[in-house]
C-alpha cells in the first residue's frame, strides 16, 4: 500500500502572521529566536517571515529584542501582558506551594538515593567478592591441611633445648659474620684510600653490598 503523502501546513504572512507571532509571545512570555518561533508554530510562519515580523514588532516598540552574537531573541514587553485577577494570583500561589512541596520531596528522595549510591559505589563488585571468597577458601584449605598434620602428630615439635642450641648457633654465625664484615671494610678503606673513585673499582670487581635485614655492623 502506497504511503500517504504528508501534507505540509499552509504558511501565513502579513497581518495574520504578525498577530500569530505577537499572540504567541504574549501567551508564552518567554524569549525566542525566529527559528524557535517558526518551529513552535509548526512552520505556519517561515523562519524568514518570522525574522522580518519580529524586527518590525521590535522597531515599533511592541516587543523587546536583543542580539547574542549572530542570533537575536525576542520577548513580549511585560506592560503588554494582561493583569492577572485576584483569583488567578491565588491559583498561582497554590501552584507555587504545591511545587515547593514536590521540590522538597524530590530533594529528600535525592538525598536518600545519593547515600545509597555512595554505599554501593564504595562496596566491592561481585567479581571482587568472588575473588576474595576464592582466596579465603584457599587459605582455609591450607590452614586445615597444616592443622591435620599437627593433630596427626606427623610434625615433630621443637624442644626447648633444640631451640636454645639453634639460637646459640645463630649468635655464633652472626658474630663471625660481623667480624669478617668489619675486616673487609677496614681492608677496603685502606686499599682505596688513594683512589679518586672507589665506587668505580667496587663495580668493576662486582662487589655487592649486604642487604640482610636487622644485621648491623658493630
């Protein structure tokens, strides 16, 4: 079935177009450009015609116009608007109060949702939780395996005498290490005393400094 041909609205000009644009500005009481007005009136007035009429209304003092760069906007003069009745003003006050109540409700809901969002955003993702669970499961399995070995008696406990002997051997080795370390540096300082760049010789010989933790030279 052939698609129905779209019927374009008939464009108006002259006084009819002028009245249509002026009434629209008074009714909306908002600033618009010629392009906005033509689009909002469903192209009943072309952009070119709207621009011309807006300039004429501005020049005649019926509306106010102001340019922003290459674009001009137009708005109806406030003194051209009809004065609102007391009933209309009361109705507007009721609308304002209703909107204020809705605004406070929206603000309160926004605050709650923002707090919930922060909590969720700071919480680990499902992937991170699964990874953490997997790591803990491995730790539990390793700890359980060690515990089973201890309970089965397959691990020999170290006696107090063995512990003392081990510490004594450690102290003996450490003391010998510190003595040899001191002897080396005394000899090194004696040999390199006349050198301008001892570090160059150190690197050339391939020496490495001792980085053992908690070992101090006495």
